C-alpha cells in the first residue's frame, strides 16, 4: 500500500461582522434581573444578546449547525426558547448560557413559539403544519396537534382556560381544547393567510392580521359566562366609525363542529381597525399586559395602538353620555341612555407610527412600570434599533434610544482582502469599507465608499484600493480613515483587481472590455508639504469581451484574463501579445488563480465546474464538479498546490490540484458565499456570505486523512437518511388530530441501541451467574465469579442496576421515541426489571411513564403472552402502592412549603410594622431634640 498524503484540517474560528440575522425574531431578555436593557437576536446558528445601553455583545448562546428561525423568552425571564430551521427547539439558561433542554419533533422550520403564563408548557408551530405542546419541567413532549393545511404562523395560550389558539397560512384560525386535545372551533372569515394574532382586553378580544390593511377584531365570549344570569352580557362594540366595518355575510365566520363549540367559546367579529400600510402584516404582537398593540408590514413603519382597559372604557362612556345628555338638554329632547356606545377606534386607539431607518423584520415591546413603552426593532440591513415611547405625553412621540450598527455592513460584502502581515482583514460592501483586526475581530476603521466589487491592500498596508460598480478606483488612507483619491478607471464596473508581483503597480479589468495597467506614484499634495501615494495609468489592453477576472503569474511574465465569452486568455505582460486561450467552460469564468510556481492555473465558472490547466501548453489537466451552484471565488494556498473554492451553494471546499481530490468542506454559511480571502501564510481563510456574516477559518495542527473524512461523510449521510425515514406506527392508532410529540432521530435510535445492549449484557451476566452457581455447587466450594469490565467500571454494580443506569441516561424528550423503536423481544425482560425497580422504590416516576407507554404500544402482544400475566399482576400491585407513596410524600412536602410560606409572610408583616414603629419613634425623638435646641437658642 502506497503512502497516504496527509493534509491539515481547517476549522471554524469565529463568526463576525453580524449584528443580527434578518430571519427569526427579536426578544427582550432580563439579564441580572434588569428588564428593558438587553435584547436577544438570531445570528445565523447562534443567538447574540446585546446590551443596548453600552452597544456591546454580552452573551453568545452557541448553536449547532442549523439557522435560528424563532425566539421566545420564558415568563420568569431566566430562559430563552430557540427554534431552528431543522425543526429542533433548544432551551437556554440566560444565567449560564448553556442549552439545558432539546426537543425534536418538527420536520421543518419552527415558525412560532409561546410559553403558557407559568412557563411550565411551551407550544411550537412549524412549517410542517403541526403544533406540538411540550412539558418544559419534565423535558418531554406532551402531544402533537394536526389540523392546519399550511405553515403555522402564530400560537397563543389562554391564561384562565386550558385553551389554545393557532393561526396559519391556510387562512384558518383554530381553537384547541387542551384537556381533550382536539380542535373544537375553526374561524374561516379570512380571505388570505393569517400572519399574526394577539389577545387583548383580558383575553376577551382576539385581533388577527392578514394580507390586507385590516386588523380584524373578534369578541370572545365564554359560554359559562353567558349562562350565568347575574353576569351582565359582554358589551359588543359596533364599528360605527368610518374605519370600522360591520359584520358582512362574506366575513361572517363559518363555525365548524357546531355542537361541541357551544359549551366552550363563542367568537364573533365586531369590526376592523384600518392600518396605514397596504401590504401584509408581518408581525402583530402585544406587551405582556395586553395594553399596547403594535404591528408592521413589509415596510419600515411600526404602527402602535393602545387598548383601553375596562375602567378606561367605562370612564370614556360616562363622559360621552354626559355630553349626549347636555346636547339633548340644549335641544330639549329625551335621549335614551342605551344609544351611547363607543366605537372600536375609541377602544383601540392609534398612538403613533415609528419610522425605522430600514425595513423591519421583527419587533418586541415591553411596558415599564413608569408607563414608558420600550420597543426593540430588528431591521433587514443588519441593524438593531431601540425606541422609547412615553404614553403620558400629550402627543406621544417615539424617541430612538440606541442603534447598533458598528458590528457589520448594511449590505452583502462583495470583496475581501488580507494584509501582508496576516493581521488586518478588509471587507467592502455597497456602502462602506471596514478594516477588522483578525485576532480581536473588532472593527477598527469604517470608511464610506461606493458599491465595492474588488479590493487590495497597497504594499506597506497603510492604504487600500477599492474598485467600484461605477468604474471608479478609490484610494483610502487607513491611519486617518480618509479618501485620498478617486479615479475614473473604467466606463463600466471594475470587476477585478490584481497586485503585480514586483509590488510596484496593479492591473484592473472592467466591463468596458479593457485591462488597464497602473503604477504607484508619489505626488505632492496641495494642502500638505509631504508627498502622498497616488495611482498612475500606464497601459491599456483592449479586448472584444467584458473582462471578469485578471491575474498575474508569480514571475510577472504572463497575465491571465477571463472574458464573458467563457474563455480565459493568457497574454505576455511585456509586449501584451497573445499566448494561450483556455476554452472548455460552458458559462463565464468568474474566478481564477495561478499557483505559486506558475505551473498551474485553476478556473472556477458559473457552470459549477473547476478546471485545472497547465500554464506551459494550456492543456486541461482535470475538470472537477465543484459546487451545486456557481463557483464565486477561488484562491491557492501559499507555497502549495492546494486551493479553496467558494460557491453559491453556501459551501467552501478545499482541493488538491496535483491529485485532483476534494480534501474537505467548510460548512457554516447558510446562504450564498460571495467571496473569500486567504492570509499570505495560508493559516487563515475569511469568507463573506449573503447571510451578512463574515467567518474566519484557521488551519490546525490536526492531520486530515481522506479515507477517514469520506467515512465520516458517509456516516453523516446515513444519519440524515435515518431522520428522513417514515415514523414508526403505533399499533391501534390512526393518524388523526393528535399524535406523539417526538420524532425518530439518530439520537433516539442510539438510545434504543444502548438499552438493547444493556439488556443483552443483563441476559448474558444472569446466565453466567447461574452457570457459575451450578459449578460451585458441584465443586462444593465458593469461587469468586469474574466481573464484567463494564460493570466494574460502574463500581461493581449488578447487571439489573446497570440496565437502570442506562435507562436513566436516556434524555426525557427522547424516551418515548426510543421505546417505540425497541423490538418486542426485549420488552418482557424490561417489564420484569421494571417490577424489580419499582418494588425497590427507585425512579418511580420515570419507570411508570415508560411502563405505561410500553403497555399502550405493545398491548396486544403483552395481553396474549401467558408468560407475562404474573409479571403484569405484580406490576399492578407494586406500581399502585409506590405511586400512592410518592403522592403522599409530594403532598406532605407541598403542605410543609405552604406552611413555611405563611410563616415567612407573617414574619415579614410583623417586621414591616416594627420598622414603621421604629421610624415613627425616631422622627419623634428628632422633633423633640430640635424643639429643645430652638428653646435653648431663644
């Protein structure tokens, strides 16, 4: 076997240049008990927590691979639920920054998350049309609710009742009874998708936002309230004002399942509030109290409304009645009292509109105790803005409190460059050029520019040159951050720029079919005595097609020019005479590079291929299918024939140009990768993507063996295929409205395999022990039995105790799915072991949960098996006794805690009164002392 060439692995080092991803939602979080200061925002696969007052990143909640799609803070403010694109949900502790709980149930991106008012349950909606309710405390799924025909857009719990409301892109709003886990009512009064919902007026009103400029308002009446004769019938507003609409026949909700709904909820449309925006609602939400309602469309305006409370409505109604009576008296008419009613616009009042600096993608708002509304906006252009709104002002106006922009570009980065000392990184976009320190990842310079397409550091790293879309070359000084010079270089876009190997000049290629040669020059500045750097145009090469890319050979003898006609032409630099033409690509060559020794040229094209050519004869050595979309950038590693390519398929790949092999794939970006740059020493790669992030990759000392890499790739593909397989069917269950919350993943399969291995070991050890006892009995003397090394590692425990240990290590959220894929042949042993464990009183709650699930799934086989009759009888006795014992202990503990609570409260009251008495006595003493002093002075 020949020698295997070893490569060094590149690994992700950092993500920077990103303030917040436009996908996902923003959420206020309470760090160190302080609300209204920090916000959590999605940042690709991570979640960043920003301190808006300082403008600093205070916490990073690290994700795995998938992009964040949804965020929700828990009611206690200590946890953050994060939904991902692959349908998983992770719950992070904001105190430690660690992910404590992971839920896997959805097959597509999570689109909506909501906690109940106590924070014990979490409901999630997804693009897969399912709604799943999770038990946060037990870390497990409760049930899956199916009914929507398209992606779920919003989910809401009702505080008082055990009910839930969901909306979807299928134009439906569904009401669910969580006691019976079924949909008892469907509102079909919307003509288009329902994008958002909010509950206001103490959950007696539902407001829905659709694809038009109306916010529809529905009155919710609980049937029990109507049946109570002492309870006054809930007031219904009539849309009497021009903005409100009366119930029309086409908007009247068609109420499905007429009989069951009558015992729970009645929902009727009372009118509409007109938005100023004509586009669809993107986000519709209220603060925790339900007093402030806000919504925004696809534009940059957030509309804020105030919902009046019952007391305020009553006051306003009394005021209106007084006015009506006064008018009637003046006209000397009798006005009946019942005719005075408030319009919907008077009950839900428009407060103000907030105009953000760019399109709004998401918002969150909180109402401070002082009556000030704090609003955080996540904008499309990588910016977070915070506004304060004082409601007590006569004309409330939103004031911008903070804006976080310095951490990134407003638009996609189109060009990157490394300084010669490997320390500074240049990134340029449509509006600015930024210089980053590679080690600290801090932005050290920001300079305004035109739409940048290519860039380079001038030798010495004190200036940079940027080529723009308008055909200009802009020279910047890094020390002062100022623009030194702007030259009109080309009549079209400057697509490419390349520094000459002798470092005395550079070459540019543009859309005007020209290649221009430039030299660095020192000119005397009018405003200064010292000379400054300038650029001097020396030669031009006119071509027949637009120039897309230019590169010098390392010896500066040849110049490679990529043209729009899909060819690469090689010219002599000194005479500009034609040397070679490289043709073979089906689409234009977007990027290319020449190796350090000048023997190879690699070209990357929009046809998704990379071709490796010899520069001596122009022969094509190999054509490689590199990416699933256009190859956007290509660069050789210094002093080697290895090169990197970046593609629109969001991947960066490393290749060997000698062996024509794919070495490794750097996965991390979630959208198209536009450009990359390698450091001169080859230790670092920096890349920029459409997801607004810049990523740094560093070369490690870890060797990479291709065979191992291929094996890992095959394993990853297998795991992915397992996750995509059909879910196992539970015997006797039909796919209806409800189902199991979890889904089959590679983790649940591994957990089931561990349980199976533990039972196999238990069987072997039990058989071995019986055999050993028989041998000892025959020999007439006791011989110590050899202990299994696995059991010895666990501290010489018994085989049955080892099975329990393995069982306890299965994650609570994966327990049901792991038992579902467990073959029935292992179930009898497991039931016998459960009987033994429950009898000993260990892990009663966990074992009862597993036992009931196994009985439900394998009911037919267990009941028909005569061997298991005695086991089930024993389990019945032990389970009932142990569960009642556990319940008694729990009840005793609860009673003890309540007693302690009452004692502490009583003690606090006594202390409060004692403190008040002490203060009163102190004041009395001081007053007497003061009086004595005044008398003495007199």
